[in-house]
C-alpha cells in the first residue's frame, strides 16, 4: 500500500524544514512540500531526498489545491517576518485552513502562538503572536476529522541571527533588554525540533487528544541563564536592562519586541497554560527536546 501523504506548507523554512526532516525520518508518510519556486536550490534538495515538491503560495489560496490534493495531513506555518504576509497573517492562515478542508485533509496541524492581546486585555500588542492565535478559531470550526496545534518556542537560532551579541554602552558585548535579566520566563528551543512534535502528532492518531496544543520547549530561561551558559563555554558576554523608551529606539520594530518581552515577564512565553502545552509535547516525543547548553556547545563558537 502507498503511504499517506502529508503536505507541508512552509517546508523550505526553519519550522517547515524541521517538519520535513522529522516526517522523512519517521518513514510513515510520503511528504509533499508547497514551494513558491520549485526550481530553487532548496526545493531541488528536497526533491533529491524523495520529497514531492509542487508550486503553491500561501498568498494565493487557490494555488494550494495542488499541494493539498488527496493529502491525509497538512502542516501549515505562516511567516510573520515576510513583508507580504505580515499585514494579512490571520487572513492568509484562515484561507489555508479553508483550502485544506476543501481538499479533504483529515488531520490539520497549525503552527500557532498565544493571543497576547486577549491575555493582556489589549494592553500589549504583539502581532506576530496574536495574528497566528486568531487562526485557531478557524481551525477548530473547519470540521477536520482531527486537528492539532503546535507552538514553537523562542528559537535558539535567533542568537545566530536577529539576536546576535551587540556592543553595549559599558564597552562590553551582549544584550540590552527591556525586562529583568533574572526573570526566568522565556520558553526556548531548537526550531528544527518543532518537526519532531508535528511528526509525532500525525503518527499518534487518536492516541493524541483532538485539538491538543503541543508546546515545543528545550527549557525555560532568563537572559542571565543564556549569558551564564555561554560564558561557561568560553564566551565573554553581558546582559544589561534598559528603560522601555531606550529599547524602543534601537531598531525598526523594537516597540513590538519590547511589548513581547513585557508579555513574557507577565505571563511567560507560552502563557498561563504553559505546563499543559509542554507536557503534551513531551509526552509524545521520546527524549524530549535539546536544552540551550547542548545546542550552544554545537552552534555558538566562543570568540
């Protein structure tokens, strides 16, 4: 018998790439990836691994038909940092939900995050969390035979990109942050391991409660924890707390990130249901997820 197909929308990105890797490693499903450019090197590398790559774009819901046709499962993640997606993330996500339902997808997995505006009564606005959260209602209402929500942590990989150590006013290097550096409120992990939870959800069938939220988490950390871990591995880094107004002037988009950190300080990254989310993911992923010290030892070389 041929294997059931799982379609991955966003399969050339960090989360989706991890999903593809985990599905291939499990060997239980055939994998199909939706790609804006099937002729790209990334798409070609997937095809060389036995992945079916089809042309489709989240910005054009009708194009998703080819990716979702006769698929048993679908994993969808939107990209908050794509300028074309960002202003319409909820709309784009909901349209993908409807496309999957129309195609007959049985098990839909949506990559979501907490609704910061709802949790804070509108005091804090963190669009890249809330826009994803607002798609949850569409997933629940669509009528899939099964649906699952997966929640990615703050990526360890951010320390290699948007959160690389920067010069500090005191002459050192590290991070200037708008919250107490000792506040252990950041659920973080290796983004590629989101795929392990997604693959486990597809494989679990009815052994996983319908509508479950799976919080992928390598640990809960403070900025002091990150700095202490890195310095123990030979780095020379510091963390400095700065006033909100100072942080807001650091770079375009800083006010949203500052409100994100303030949300963490109030309710943690995964919010008030964090223990349930993390326990659900860990229960279905043998061995759990990589912690920061182990990840950093491999990926962050000391200066």
